[in-house]
C-alpha cells in the first residue's frame, strides 16, 4: 500500500503546474470580472490527489450582483477559446454546471465551476482529515484505485464519486472501537464554521492541533477492516453516514434520504452526496465488490489479490 501511494500520489511539480495555470487563468478572467477569484479545489488541494488527478477549480465573484452560473461560464467559454494555453473547452450543464478544458499540449484536464463555495469548504475539511494521521492518505489512495479498478468510482455512471468514497473511509475510521479520527467539525466548530467568509476558509484548519490516535492498526488491517465494515456490518438500508457527527444516524422519511440506496451526508450542506447511485443494479454491484474483495483479501492477505498493483503504478507513471 505504501509503495502504491508513493508512486501514485500527486507530486509538488504536479501541483505547481496546476497552480501556474490557475494564476494565468485568474489574471485573464479578471479582464472580464475584475473582482473574480479562482480557487483550486478537490483532490489537487486536499492532499488526496494522484499524479493523474484532474484539477477542479471554483470561480468566486463577490458583490451584490447576482450572476447566473451558465451565463458566466458561457462568457468564460468564449474567453478561453482565445487563450493560447487552453484547448478543448466544453460547457457541461449538470446540477453544478462546469466548464471543462485542457491545458494545451498536455493531458491535464480542468473542471471549473462558478460560486460553488461548498467545494472550497469541503476541500479544506478533507485536507485536515488527510493530514490528521499518516495512514489516511495511503488508505484513501488505495481505496480509490480499488474502486476505479472495479468500475464503482464514477458518479456519471451511477456509482460512487471520489468524494463519497473519501467520506466512506473517514466514517469507518471515526467509528472503530478505537477511532483513528475524531469529528473535526464537532471538536473545532470555529475552524469549520459553515458560514465563514470564503477568504477565511483556508485559514480555519491552521488552528486545529494534530490528532494523536491510540489505534495502532497497520494500513493492511485498516483496508481489510474497511472492506469488511461495508461488506458485513453497515446497514445500507437503515443508516445515514455522517462524518460531521462521526456516526451513522437512522434514516428518516425526509426526501433527502427516503428511497435512496446509499445515504452519505455532505458535511456542510447536509444533502446526500451518494444520490448518483439511483439504480438497484448499480447498488448491488457496489455491495458485491465490497463482499468479494473482503472475502479474497481476508483469505489471501495480499493487495495484488484485489488490485493489480504493478499495472496501477505503471498506468499512473505513464499519465504524466
């Protein structure tokens, strides 16, 4: 697991490239919207990225004027077509609309959204969890690679988003008999206040002291435990996962949770981040992967039995 993490984790040079692009874009966007600020968000910034991770960005325009996201992104689409360092610009009209584009001459892809401030808040919350214990980042990277390999990590195809997978791992680590993680939102509410001014959000976690867990489990034990928890212990039909409260609470009859196969609470907005899983056949496939991988890994005790380690590492190296 450590070998895979060290080979696949995002390098400083990868982040530098993304940051350079962010700076250039912000300068060009300010020609149209002088008060605009552009933030890198998601796995590029939260410490959970791979070398091959795409870059998520959030554009914030402060002020009293109400901007329509599609209108702003359409203006940017026209602007980006004139920029020499951007190519393949497309506007995707999803629930949260995004402008997708590439850095010219590379395979670095960007997804830019407008005023989706929760994405900035959860980036810094996840970053605080990612660095709270040395085991968190390798465990999450391996879980993501396992889910990708088994085709259950694609919200656009009705399976789990990477964000949902991260929350599943954090919930498991919070609810062990000897927890690996606390609820940072409950222990440090001022650092993760949901209405904090967006400029202050990156500062919040700086006031959180390091967490020292008494849990001594190895990475391998935690991976096996994670698979086992969702294969044999967790009640998908009766429980809602809440990383905010470090527990699973009973499903109620609200539209957010009713008739949903998987319920995972967004830590700030408290909606269901797993709502993409809306077909029973996909839900059953997800549960089956947990069950099969748990059975094999428990029996064989070798990561290669559930994930082709060398192949994953080689694929990652070839991307950059």
